[in-house]
């Protein structure tokens, strides 16, 4: 019960509202006199509190920037900022409510009937979006830190903290089971908390339950989905300060669903007016929040079903004007709030119309788990049957104690546009009838055509009534008409909760902070942070910096951090055999101290990755993979090892090793000052590798040349990352060494026509069409992809990966279309301005007939086209002499 | 999709810890006829019922295993390391 001595305030539309401890947003607003809580989706009709249980769409508001929050179940907190939604300028005076005068222009299936051309939708969409709809999505990134995820495992999960759930949890807990009880209320007890005539909250039982060591209770958490393998999606509100919601992945061996039953309204004209309220909502206002809900009430109930709420109303000081049977009610009277109810035998003035509606099992979870719902005439509801193994039901959700509140299907249905079945999207009885007459007479097609049950309440308020109207109109029974399927999430879940906390793992190389000191401008490559380029005093733009770095490598020397390369250490007697089987190139005959390049193909001959493989010893290889493909390559190697019995051990040493590439004509002089290793071409030729100390660090050196200059890739323990990096920078000072980033590297390799697998190739690229035929050794007896490659080797290529040089000053974007004779003939994969050529150069896929040297192509650039020609050789040092100097 | 896979090394674990590796197929001999290779490379049985599949326990023991899974119910009958 809300405590009248403990008060605080929050804001509603900038106005201060007083709340008491125990209040929800809606109860505080109701006590302060607010009666209109929302405007309806389509017609902007005023809507007030209906269920007070988070089951209906009538109180959704924006709370602290989060849209569509159900105010009736959201605890009020001091200082929170609440705003209304979907009304202009205010809830009480919404100009958009003029829309409802034009309801005759909006028949059921309006979109299908009016939006028959693409242009009509494009023309109408901006206006529809302004007028219709729910809340406004928060700005990207706003509040993304306010959600969290948790994982909980239980032997038994009990959903619902009412009498049945408590009893189930207690018995299971006493039997020694590990139980997790999920309840959507702030306190346990279920309907006993507000239905004072039905019994008392069993405090002793709750105390007993809390004392059991194996029982965990999760309060203020609702279960929105029961998935395969008894995985429950549970959303807990405000688990602790600073977190709006926590999404709990609850996995249980067994699930007991004790979600109880909820009440649904009757259908009559103006049944959506504020002041029309379910009896359980009235009881909640009175008994949970100490609010007198109105002054003069009319109760609509079948027989004695209104006795309970009548007693509660009288106790709260509300005059009960009269009681009406459901079939006596004709219409609600009033414009912004109910002022009277028109019955068959007269009109009764009132400010509260209390509906003792049908109680419906909250069986959505059971339905999701695979249970069926079968019509039960006696109970007047669809009850769960045929539950799957591992899932059981307890309490009112089974249908026990439910009493029929009205005849279904109804004998008479008031067909008009003001008798609302679906409150979420303003679907009236007339809309349903029209939909059925248009041929959508199956409950599932009727649902999709009219959007019945598809709004935020997910059919809780409208499903039973909708089935009733459908059965009435089609002349079928309730059972024959059947129910629509419940799917998770039900009820809705905020996207922020699903996304969870913003948690992107970031990997930094051991030299990260040294790059920062050199002015690195960062870019993301998968999880890694890599310097895109370095901003220095001598260059102001990215292009100028990249060109300086480029010139340093071409003319003197540069240093790049390549620690992000995947690194695999492969050891064992059969290591060569495995590499021969998996890579296209041959490795069993590679001499220790040598490096070989290869690609990796799948059985269809598609290139999956590339890299260098060095042989350190007879039974010891070292593989590098592309930055993003490490996991894949390791798994691929291990996969092909399964069941062979071969002696091979693969160790991922990526994080343990740092790597740099020192490249440029003067790299040898600089490296010489730091190592004893003989770096002369005679002793250390191109594609050789050696183990040696560099600046006192035990290192592994490979003489390879991705960027096309004499250079060494140096791999060494990560803990010496900064040390060696700084030593190299220092030693290079005399030669004006520049650290260079990804952009310069991409340009340097492009001039050499070196392909980046995954950038210049895709899921259709094989080595032949990519111009790398030499990498496939078809004379090996077997390797992955050999069969496909041997066929591709014979086949005429469909397309080719070619180099091109622009004929004019234009720089195509990666991905730009290529035209030959006006027809689409390919696309650019990489293009950069080449200082060497004075024009942009690039790689592109073109149809085979346009792939010959010198062919003129047109490339889409900035909305126009620019001329280019195909070049078959590398744009820089085609003979590769500089690599071997 | 939220079923469990009984990893022979780690026990019952969420499917999200695993990488799917497709149906288990017999790789043809290198010189087998082209039809056999085409069948192996491009055709999937896509059994409606129990089929034998490869799974890699990415967030666990990081081993490849095989599982008998019913594709209509997602019940994993058995999971084991292949011989």
C-alpha cells in the first residue's frame, strides 16, 4: 500500500507531481487528477487507465527518454522525467484527434487499399509517421549504458509469485530442488495483494520460502518468452541504481508456469473512454495505492461476479449507482471521460464504469513452449492442454476457478467504428466484420489483415473478443475459430534491453601507446585498433600524411606495426603433411629457413584466406593469417586434422607476439645497427627467414615484401613491443624513418598489385580468375579444393581480377561500377591515387572479354564516368627487383 | 534457437557457444568421378529428422565434435568426438 507519509516528486511534462512510496507512475498521476494517459494509435482518442497491470496499451509514456514505458507498472522514482506520447499539443487537447472524424476514410486494410503505387506510399509516409504511431525512438547511443544482461541456471523455474507459484516453489524447495521464482510485482502474493475479499497474502508461507537456501526470488521481472531447451527470457526492471532493465537468460531443467489469469474488457460503443476500468484495476488502485478511483460507479458483471468489487468500492467510499449485466450495456457516454452509461433500460450517470470482465489464463508462455489452447465452454476461455515435457502449469493459468463472464461467441455484436476490440491499433467490431466480409475469415488471416492482436499488448486485451466477433460473423463455434499463435516476445521488450550494455571488446597492440605519441589517427579493424596514418607537424591532411609515409617507404624507409596478423605456431612430425593438404601451395618440400606464400581454398576452389608460411625446422612451421581470419584458419586447420591421427600441434601465438615490418631501400642499414644477423642478400635472400636477436630481443625475421621494397617482418615477444618499436624508430632517425599506417600500406601494396583476400576477392573468387594460378599446385596428389581447381584450371574464366590505371584525374571509390560499351562489366575493389603513376590505380573485377591489357573501360565516379585502361603488370617495379636488392 | 549441445568434454552447453560445421559427409577419393565431387561439394541432404553434423565448441574446449541432431525438434540425441 502506498505510504502517505513518505512522499517525493517527479516531473510530468515539466510539471511537478507528488508521489508516495509504493506508487507507480500511473498511480501517482491518477491521484494527482490525471485521467487521460495516452491518445490512441490511429484516431487519437483519449485513453485512460484500464488494467493497471501492464497488460493493456493505455498508459504508455516516455520515461527518462525511453519510449513506450507502461506507466501503471513502472515504479515512480524521485526526479524522473515523464512525458506523454503521440498527442499534440497535449493529452487533454490533442488537435490530431480530428483524425477520428475521418474514420470513414479509413476502412480496414487501408494501407492495402490506398498504397497501390510506390509513389503514393512515399508521398504519404512522412505525414502518416507524424500522425500515427507510438513513442519516438531515442537518439542513437542515448542511454545505451543503462541495460545489462545476466545468466541464471535453475533446476526449476517457477513463473509467477501468486498463491499457486508460491505453493509450487515452496514444495519444490522443501524437496531440495534449486528453484528460481520469477514474479512481475514488487511483492509476492499475486492477486491476494489487491483482492482483499479473496484471501490474505500468506506471509508465513513467503517467509518460509525466503528461508530456503535453494530458492532464489527475482521480483519485478516478467517472463516474455519460453524458448527451446527451457530457456526463459526474463526482463527485470531497475535491478539496481543506474540500470533501467536487466535481461536475464534463465535456463531451467523444468518450468512451472503459474502466471495466473488476467481480466479482459467487454465490447460496446465507446468502451475505450477514460473512466471505463477493469474491476481488478479498480481493486489495485484502492488496495495497492490507497486511491479512491471515482465518485459514482456502475458495475458491469455477470450475476454475482460484481460482488467482490462492489464491496471494495463501498469500502473506498465510492457510490455504486447500479449493476448491469454485460448484454445490457449499450454505450459509454462522454467525450474525454465517461459521464454516463447508456443501458437498454435507461441511462446512468457515473464517472467510473467498472467491468468485471472474463478472466483469461495468461497462457502465452505455455503456447510458446508448444502447448495447445483448447476452448472450454464452462470456463469461457481457451485453456492450455498437451503441455510438452519439462513444462507444467499451476493455478489459474490452468483454468481452474475461472468463471464464464459472458456468452461467447456473443449473440449480438454491436458493429460500429466506436466499439473497440483492439485498443492498440484502434480495430473496431466494424473493422473486423469488414475484414471477414472481404474474405479474411480465418482467425490467423484476420489477424494479419486487421492487425488485431499485433499491437504492444500482443492480444492480451483483444484476443478473446476478436475470436468472439470472428466466430459470430462466420457462424462457427469458438473452438472451430481457434486462437492466434503466441510468439515471443510477449509482452514487448525494449530494444535497449535486448542489445544490452555497450560492450565491444577492443584489442590494442603492444605498441599502441607508442603510436599515440607519434600522432596516430586510429581506425577499427575487427576488434583491433590500428593506426590509419600518423598526423605530424609536416602534414595537415590525411592525403598529405599518407603521401609522406608512402614516400618514406619508397625512398628511405618506414615502419609499420603488423602485430594484428594472425600467428599460428604449427609443430609435429606431420605438420608439413597437414599444410600440404590444406593450403594450395606445397610446404613439405620447403627448406627450413625459407618462407612461402599461399592461399587457402574451400572444396569449391574459393579463396578463404592467404598468408605466409615459414619453416623454422623439419617439424616446425609458422603461419601468418589475415587479421580478421585467424580464428577461422585455426579452426579450419584443426578440422582437417580430426580423425587423421597425425602428429600436429597448432598453437595460436597471436597475442603473445608483436610484429613490425621495416621496409624501404635503407632498411638494411638500420636493421644492421641492431642485430648481428647477416642481412646481405646472399646470406638472407628474399623469402628467407632467420631467428636472431634484434636490439637484444629474441626475434624471428622474415624477408618478405608486401609493400614492394626490401624489408623484414620481425616477430618477437609482445612484452618487448614498445622497446623494439622505439629502438627501431631511434635507429632510423638518421635516415628519416617514418612510421606508416594502413592507408599508406594499402597504397603501397596496390601499386604492387598485391591482392588482399576478402577485400579484392569475395565468396566467388578462385585463384585462376584472381590471376594467382601459380599458387595452386595441382601436381600435389590431394589438397582441399584440388578437384574443383583442376576443373577451373581448364575452364574459360568468367571474370578476371585486373589492374587499371585512370586516364584522367579521377579517383573511383572502392566498389564503383565499371562500364564497357555502356554496359555494366565489373566493379572496382580497391583504388588509390598513385604518386608513382600520377593517376589513380586500382584493382577491379571485369568480365573476361574486357580483361585484356589496354582495354578501355569507364568507371563511375561522382555520378559521371571516367576513362581508365587495363594494365596486366604491377604498377610499380613489375619485375620485383627492389624486393631482392 | 536456444537448444543445448551435450559437449563430450564440457557437458550441456548453449548452442551459441558452438560454431556449426554442416553435415558430416564422406570426402571422395582424389580421383573420384566429377559427379561424386560435385555431390560432395554442393549438395546437402538437409535431412528432416536426425542427421550427423559437425560442431566446433568455440567458447568451450575449442574442439570439433559431431552431434546427432533432430532437425525438426533441435533435440541433440548424442554428441561425441569422432574416431
